[in-house]
C-alpha cells in the first residue's frame, strides 16, 4: 500500500523510482498473490464521508493530492453502504498495472534483507504489516529499539451462493444509503438470545492458534481485536460491537428485535464473495468452520478464505522519525505505512503519499513543508512524529480521528440557518467545520508546494 503510493507520488513529480517487491520471489504468511497493494484483511477503506468522518476526510485529501490508490479504489468500488469497499483482486491488479506502465517506475522482484547500502542515497522503507524477518532484525539493530509489534487478524470470506437468504436479509444499518444510493449493502444474519449465548460459549471454548514463546506478550491493536478476544472481555461485548442489532429490522419478523446480528459485506465486484464484518480471528480453521456455521443463515457456508492472524511490526516513530518521515539516525532512510505506527489501509497510503512527495522534493532540491496539522494528513503525521509524546505512555498504532486535530478557535453554536445547536448537533457541526478547515488548509499547502522554487 504505502510503497505503491510513495512510488507513484515520486514518479508523478518527475523523479525516477525503483520499487523493490519481494512477493513473486518470496511470500508472506498473509498475502496470496504477487500483486502490489494487495488487501490482506478487510476489503473496506472505511467511511467515505469527508464532512463528518476523519477517515473520509483523509480519502478526500488524498484524492486532491492525486493519490493513485484512492483513485483506483473508486474505480473498483463494491456496495458497502457509506463505506468505500473494493473488489480486492481488481483493485490490486489495477495498481500493479499502472505502476508497471509508468515510464519512471521500475519494479524489481527481489527481497531486500538488510539496510540498503550507502549508494542508495534516498530510500523509503514501506514494508507493511509483514516486514521480513531479516529486514526487521536489521531495522531493530539499527534503531537500538526493543521490538514493538502487535497482532493483526484477518476475517473470513464466504461464497454468496452458500448463504441462506431465507434466513438472512439485505439491509444497511438505519437504511443509510451508500454513494450509489444503495440502502441494502449488507447481508444480515439474526441471532436469538439462546443462539447468541451458545455462540459466545463456542468462541470461548474453540481451539485457538498457539503463539510461539516470543509472540505471547505481543499486544493486539484495540481497533482490530480478534472476535474471541472481544468475547473474553464480557458476554455482551460483541452485542455492543460488531454484532450490535440496532438500526436493522428483520423483514420476516419485524416485530421481534434480534438479540444480535452478524453482518456480511460484499468483497468483490461480482458480489460472489462476502466478508464477515468484525470477524478477525485466531481460531483454528476447523473451529472456525464449525462455530461460524452455527450462525443462522450460514449453516452451509462455503469459506473462500478462513480467518487468520499475523504479527505486525512497527517503529517507535515519535522517538525515531523526524517530520519528514526520515530516520533521525540515518536520514537517507524514510519510513512509510504501517511500519510507522499508523493503523489501517487508508492511513498507510497516506504515509506513503507523504514519504513519496518528501523524497521527490528532496531530490529536486525543493523545500519540504509538511502538511498543516489541521489537515488529516498533517494530524496523522504529527501524531506519529512527536504529537504522541505530549500525552505520555507507550506509543501504539493509531487510526486517523478528529481527536488528533487541533481544536477550532471557536466552536460553532448555531447552524447555517441560524438555529441554536444542541446536543449531538454541536458535535456534528464541529466536525463539519474541522473538515472544511482541513480542505482549505490542504489547498493552500498544495498551492504553495506547486509554486515553491528549488533551493539554491
């Protein structure tokens, strides 16, 4: 993700790029193809609402920065309500083809097992959530940092034809329309209280993947917990998380509210594959097949891919990286993507976009000015390169959110039609104004970067 975006940004600015990719020569525990920008977990880039959602705002900022991946995602979009989800194979194949066709991009299929030599004067390390063992060890040795890692989990994918639509039904939560006006983007599987409790018992008792000794103390990322870990936190945790039944009505029994609901989201353009929303798991394959087929509507589920789990390595970026994503100890190295401590496809792309631009500006002799912290790009960059330190504690991966943005000088108190804002309306108005401020400041930043002359 990040490496592909970084290569595109630098090449688009006229700087030749060599993109080193080990897949095709050496695989990983999670990837299944040798395509660039392959999606290994969900197929969703999350909310595409750029007015009231921080990740949707990040989408819009990357569109305005000529982001390759966000543009390609729109071309391979599948129904997902207000979220931006993609046909994973079509998306990654298109990204690969576009980079391969760019006259300034050379793709080399090879592993880079060590810190690149000194004659590689400008390097971006964007090794994703599965940095090879050799390179991860080399980076650890260079930074003198203890290993920092967490586990990231993968949700199962089910063939549509195997879903019992006599039990399940199509509906988006609160009938909220997506970009194409679709209000039935999700498949919903209802559970009674007895079925839910039996399901929780099965999750708790199911056979789990056993970690190696060196993995056992590695923390999970709170935004991507395995479903059985959530169940361990309390019997009702899932009912207030991915299995919440609110905003959905079973058309076959509208007067009875399900105790819990499992949602499936379309995973490819043909609509033949569906992703189990929030079902990241470390259950063993046999346990997954048995337990997930107890879900009403999934009795005969055919799994295109079962869930899994992998180790995700990241830097202590606030201590190690500067505002240009350079390693302070060795500035010819930049880092981008999940290895910097951002979490999520979109955030990883964003760091690749910035790293590619910074590296290109440096090579062209142009001044480098990070995006303002009032933008989604700038707020995320600020968090991983120092903003976290002010809060103290241990650095952990972070999704973009409005909590990372500087406060407004004045919070709105009235709506655009002059009515006094109350309750949740105040929060929505504040987010809208922060989004508008972000896009104004982004345009100013882009304008200045287009006109700034080379240094010297």
